[in-house]
C-alpha cells in the first residue's frame, strides 16, 4: 500500500514538471486562488499590488523569491508566461506589497491584471502560483458623488433633445457608433489622441455630431445621459476602420446588425483601451465645466450573439469571456476619470430558456456566466440595461394574467430580475444591489381590433402610465426609457408622436394622447390623468397613484424640530385639521408594517388605531408602521405648529415606541413652473411612554411658508418600535386629533381684530374732529 502511494506521489511530481515545462496555465493546480487581494491606483501615477500567502504555501516556497507578472487586457486566465517578463520580485512572505508605476514607459497598466509566479532555475521557466487580479480600487482626482435627491425614472430616446426637455425626461440614451468614429489611419479632418505612446485618430465630423448631440442634453437641463457603444458591420465604402475589431465570422454573422468586439486580439484590445479612455476623458471629466456623462452601455442585446452581435457559433463561456474584457476596459476607463462612472450590460427581454434560440441566451443564464467570469479577475460595479416586452397586438399591459411567469420580462415579471440582482450572488463590491435601467420600452397605439385609433391612443397612454407607476415603486429600477419618440413606419405606431409616410419619407403629423400623459407623469403623482385614461387602468391605477408623491425632482428638504408634552384636555389651538370623532377614515391609507386600521373610541376621544406586527428575528431594524393622508395645503398654510394627540406602545412588554416621525410632502397640481420641485419636511420625537396620551408639537413654520394655496400635502405619521420578543409581536398607535396653530385662519382673526381696533380709533378721531369743528363755528 505504501509503495502504491509512493508511485502516485511520483506521478503527481512528474505531471507538475510537465506543466512547468509547458510554461503553465495562470491558474495552476498549486495556485493560491485570490492570493492577490488588491490592485489599487492612487490617481497619481502609481499602482499598489497587495497579496497574502497561506502558511502551508509558504512552507513550500520558504526562502524563495516570488515574481510579479502583469497580464495585458487581451490575455486570458491561461496566459503563457513564457512570452512575458516579471516586473518585480521579493522574498515569499505571508503579506506582500509591491509598488510600480501605472505606466510601462508610456503604456497604461490600469487595464492589466497581476499575478505572482515562482521560478525554476533548472528549466528556466516561471510557474503561476496565484490567480490574477485586475485593478480593484481607484483614487481619482474626482471626488465621490454626493448623495443626490431621488429623481424621476422618466426617460425617452429622442431625435429632439429640446422636446425631451419639454417632456420632463430625466434620462436618455445616445448611441455612439464606433465604426464611424474609430479610424485605422489618419484622414483629412481626423482628431488625434495619444495612447500608449502612439497617435490614434477618430473621425472629426462624426465626433462633432456626437458632441453636439450630447451637449444638447447636458447643456439644457438635468438629464442623465447613457452613452451606448455600438459596432456595426462596416459598409463596403468604409475602408478606414480597423478590421481587427471584428470577431472572425463563420459566414452567418456577416448579416448581424451589430458586431461583438474581438477583445482576444491584442491590437483590438489596445484600440478599445485608448478609444474608451478618450471618450471618458472627453465626456466623463469635461474641461469646459459642463455636466459629466458617467454611464456607458456596452453593445446592444449582447445576450443575442448570433442574430445581433456576430458571435456565430461561439458557446456561452467563450462569448461571455470576450464580452467581460470589454466591460472591464470600459469600467476602468470611466473610473479612472470619474468616481461615479458605471458600465451597463445591454440585454434584450428574454427571461427563460424556452424563449432562447441558438446563439441567444436567456438573461439569468447570461448574467450567471458573466458574473462568474468577472469575479475571476475581481468583481466590479456593473449594472444592467434591458428591455421590457410588450405584445405588439395589445397595449393593456396592466392585465396581469400569466405575464408574471412569462418567457420575456414584462412590467409584471420585471420584479423577478430586480430581485435576482438584489441577491447576495450579485451584490457589488460595496455590497450594494445592482440597478436596472430599462433602455427599450414602447407601447403600440392599437385598439381591440389591432388598428390605430383614438381608443388605441387611450390604451397606449394608460398602459404607459401603469408601467411607469409600477416601475417607480420598484427600488431596483433606475430608469424607464421610452424608446419610440415617433412612429417608425405605418406599422410601427408606438411613438409619442404620430408619423405619416410621404414621398420624402416619414413626417411627424401630430402628438398622441401619450404626449401629455408622459409630460405630466411625475409632476404631481398621477392625479392629472384624464378620466378616460384613469378609467381604463381602473383599480390598478387607484392602488398605484400615491406612489408618485415625492417623485418630483429636485427635493427641498426642510428639517424641523419636535417636542413631547404631557396630554392635556385643553390646548391653545386655533384650528382643527383632523378630528376622528367625526366617524370616518376617508382618505387614510396604512403604510409600512401596518396590519389593521380601525376607528375606535378611547375615553371621550374618537381615535384612529393602527395595529402593526413584526418578527424581530427577521431584522434588527424593524420596519416602521403608520398612516398617510392627503390634505389640501390650505389646511396648514402659514401654520407654525402642528400638534398631534396620540398614544403608542405594544401589547408585549418588550415592544416599545422608540420614535414618532412626522413627514410632510408637498406636491403641486400640475407642473410647478417655478422649478422648486418637491418640498419635504421631516421631524421626529422620542421618549414616548407606553400607553400614555401625549401631545406632540412639530415646528412646521419653515415648511408651510413654502406652500401655495392650490398645493396638496401628503401627511405621513410613522412609528418606529423595538423589542426582543422571539415570536411575532404586536404594536399599536392611537391618534385622536391633528391641530395647527398660527395658521392662515388664525392670522385672519388677528387681522380682523386689528382692523376693528383701527376702525374704532378712526371713529373716535373723526368724532373728536367733528366736535371741535362744531365748537369752533359756535364761537364765531
């Protein structure tokens, strides 16, 4: 038995020797996976590479040198080290750190990955002893983006940037046709740039057109621009484009609309490094002070390799490996110029394998393969740009039927994708959820018979409203971009604008009902939708409309103070806003963890009671419960104090009310016009004694002075509670009345009193004057 193990051991040594003679794969059988722990750019021309070797590994390499190798972006995980030279070395240790310049001469190392290797003097070969890692952290001159107020998800792809601004779009996609821009050699009008010590060129006319289109968005309004990089099959007259950019085809790919970039070709990879760095420098960190463009979408429907991206007969693993290199190069280019830069995978709407065909993969399978590939060289912040499927024969997309489990991602099944990207498997390096940008979505203006008509336009507008409200409620959705600004043909009737065919081609002929709905969608909730459109959406619309309160950018935050007073039967109040002894809950909606709402009588007070339930084992921070009601702004206009009579606590002794928060949100009827957007007030008070009546006084003077009389206000009351009960515990909140002091009504009384006093004094003065005048005449 011992002899058998000895032979097995000798056989293993023989195999390892053969691997050494062959130059070895990067991830060898003895490699320390993830031993290179960080590759950091300091933003000042230096890289720091850190590694950690295990004790068992060190016993084998004790006293020996380890060598640092750099793999350019075109290299694969099984790179042959015989074609490379080490850039540094040191004695093996548990903790290693190397420093090197970010440039090899004039060539940038930011796009490379790094590994450690050992050296065999007998065979004069290097053997990889760690897996490679790419740059994992950037210290750019740009500071990290500030926390921004929540903005609208409304977007449109439009040939008219000015009209996109009029529509109130917050997002748009601009296509960058790399086949028009990238040049093989200099030509007249070319714009040069230096990369890796060599001069490269882009087409000057194409670049000027792109500059004009982008500046139209960044210069007029706050619209987030996504640059979508596309490589089209070159036309016969195009002779000055580097053909190395294109994957070798098997004939079938020649007819593809777009083509995948051949990142396995070292020259193509070098071209893409330089070009994407040029674009990031030009748009993500512009020198003219204009707003940066920090979002790159790479390719078009890249999970469709055969029909769209010239992948031919490539299998999924090979295809994803090639695409991951392009995404990483784009990520490095953006992050080396802007701390807020982000790259997006461009996907279609294919959700299940049954919808996929040869050369086309469903999105979950593609993302799984891509995520696994990118983690080999180190995770980075990528996101998803995908499309939503709409049946072209119908536009009533609020009808759920079987669409939640449909073969394509729809409005209803999109939650499956955002939930997938929120799982631990797909978290970003910072632990955040990966967002989804809907880059392709359009609804046909067809009626029940499949013909364009007035009824069809109502259905189209209602369907868009429902889709928008649904996506706005999903925190995983960053943008919903409508992709059909105008009809593309007599058959394509998905546009916001109608178009008709003429001898000179298509001509825009008028707005659809969708135009006004689109323009107003995020200005004041969905309250402005016309009755005929709201009626089509029906109960779903009623359920969703309040989700839009608080979606209008920008947000003016008004911080207020609050105090707790012991409850008294009489308060120096001037105006009753809400009293619950009137026996109605009309307009109230439960929020958070609320389970039950009822109108009860507590002592002599009519009281609204809210009952919530939570399981402490699920989360250390329990979800608050509360209620929300919409009030006319005139109820609190000019008020100084908002007073609430309430009690709170829990049926279990361990459940305590820890904080009561009042949140007031103003939204206008129709467009605000003055640009002040949403106004949000928030104040909290603690020290709530269990089951005891309190009066909470909230200082709202800074909020109410900003209101207009025709505004509406969402009043939200939230209770945070805590406890250590192991079983599901119950909490309650009772509210008897809401009052406001110092408001417009009180001011009217004060003004009337002043006017009365002034009038009385005037009468006295006039009387005295008349009396003196009469006496004067009598004396004469």
